[in-house]
């Protein structure tokens, strides 16, 4: 076996890069995954999509992704499940509202004209289930929901139909390097000659890139999700609703409510994805206080889950050639937004790999920005 392009990781990002490469006529591709496709973070995503971000580049990435999600069925042959039920941000204080206002101004300048600032009466109309005093909020009706596994399956099966190959259940264990280039991957004791390597290994990217001596500043961050038992106390059309004060947010999916509250990572094993029983109690209490109808819903403790965000220091993805090893390309570090960005990053990554000018200026995503002191300060809203 040989490969023009070897992709390490068959999550949503690796699959999107593969599909977009095949669309550009590059078809001698092999995707390697040590497990099954999606079993990293992709299958654990809750399926939020938004363009209300804190930096212009993220807004532009999301707008490109949204355009591609809208024509996903036509282009990829699968329904990506894009449902524009909106994202509602809630500010309790004037300072929180000012953060939303500044972000909203920038978002509108980038073309997100429908995102707007709300007063408390409008908040009550957009989501009548929330209780509390609010200084105001921000709302964008075209934000909403997508289906992570449908996007992954669409890209992966489309790429395979055009000739890309997939090897599952095999970990990439190392690289052969000659004169500053990778010439082969080591997989299950075998050496596979390759032209270019793409690291799309999600939260595990630092370790994979490290095997080639390349720095990929991606660290895992556990994110827990509390799931309720089936309930009809909230409508399926409720916008994803986020409290700016602590990032607590909730949405309805398939007749259950998903509750999230960012917590610091695990102090022990950084890759631990267990769910803390006490965290479930805490989030259930917070949910009942802020959305009183949830007093009628019980938490499905067995069904609740956790997964890993793949964080970079500025919370922006890494997309581009590493700079240290000539033919090693990084496509990772989406910092918890990899599903929603995957249509855009797959297209832009494939364009860069094919030596084309990318449709969007993604210079700020160059993986060597940290080494060269060129990283912009992040402006994460969540
Ligand atoms: C609880 C939770 C909720 C989330 N909600 C959202 C959301 O609402 N919207 C959104 O956009 N994003 C969300 N995310 C983030 C999203 O899941 C990730 O950003 C995205 O899945 C990253 O995709 P990926 O392809 O880069 O990585 P992954 O899906 O993790 O894929 C990487 C793959 O690399 C493989 N791999 C690793 N090491 C090796 C090796 N040595 N050899 C071979 N294969 C290897 C792994 O097996 C894995 O399959 C959420 C994440 C979590 C945990």
C-alpha cells in the first residue's frame, strides 16, 4: 500500500478534508483511524451550529460552513440536519451585555445581518421557558443544529466512492523522516510510503504530530453532557440558550434535553471521559433554577456522557503545513467547534493541500503562529 495523501484520523475533519481533496481530483488517499470513524470526539458532539462568534475569522468560517450545509444534500448526497432554530445568549449584567454588543457589531460587519441584540421582553418571547433578570441578550435565528454523524458519514462515503481508502482499527505509530520530509507512516509494524501526511487526530493531535517532531499545541479538555429522560416540557424548536455568566447552556434533541456547563478539565488523566455524579447533581439544580419546567424532567444518569474538546491556546483551529516538516499538514485543534467548522475547514484545507489560493484568508490559522509569536489573542464567547 502507498498513498499520495495519508490522513491520520477519520473524524469529521479528516473525512471532510478527504472529500474535498477528491472533489479537486486528488484521489490517492488513505484515511487511518485507530478505532472506528467518529469514535473520537465527533460522535460525542451535541450538534450545535452558530455563526455568533467572537472573532471575524470564526464568523467567516461559520458563514462559509453554513452556505455549504444548506447545499449539503445537493453536494454530498446526505441531509446534514441543519435546523435553524437559533442561538440565544443571555446577559445578566451590563458588562456581559457589552461583550455581546461588541461581538454583534463585528458579526454584522462580517455579513451576519440577522444577528441582533434583544431586550428582556424580546428574550421572553424568544424563549419563554427561561426565568431570571436579564440586562439583555443576543440572538441569531439562522444559528441552530446539525447532525455530526450524518456530516461525517456523508463526507466519508462520498470520498470512498471517489476512490479514497479507509483503514480502521490501526493506530499510526510513527513516521519515517528523510531530509526534513515524511516518506512513510508506520502502521501495525508496516511502513506505508506516502507523499503528504495530514494530522486530523482531534484531541490526540499533539501526540501524533510529536512522533514526527512537530509541535501541535492541542490539549484535551473534558466536556460533560447531562441528558434528561424523554420529556416534552420544552419544544424541539427552542433555540440553544446560553448564559454568558458561566456558559451553562441547553438544547432539545430527539425528545430529550441536553444540559452543558463548562468545568475545568480533570486533574488526573487529561483524556478521562467519565461523568462526575456530583456534576450531574449540580447541573440538574442549576437547570431547575433557570428553566423551572425542568423540575419535571429527570436526568438519565446512564445516558449522560463526556468527550474531549481539542483546545489550542487561542481557541482557533490549526490549518496548514507545519513549517517544521515540509509535507506534514495539520488540520486539528478546533477547540470544540470542529463539527460546525468541518465543511469550511475541509474545503480550505484541501485547497491549501492542492497548492491553490484558499477561498478565505486563513493565514491566522497557520500552525506555526505560536512558534513565531504571531498568534492573535483569542476572543472566545464560549
Ligand atoms: C461533549 C461535546 C460536545 C460538542 N459539541 C459540539 C457542537 O455542538 N458543535 C461542534 O461543532 N462541535 C462540538 N464538539 C466538538 C467536536 O466534537 C470536535 O471539534 C470535532 O468532532 C473534532 O473532529 P476531529 O475530526 O478533529 O476529531 P475526532 O472526531 O476526535 O477524530 C480524530 C480521530 O483521530 C483518531 N486517532 C487519534 N490518534 C490516532 C492514531 N495514532 N492513529 C490513527 N488514528 C488516530 C481517533 O481515533 C479519532 O477518530 C463537541 C465536543 C464534545 C466533546
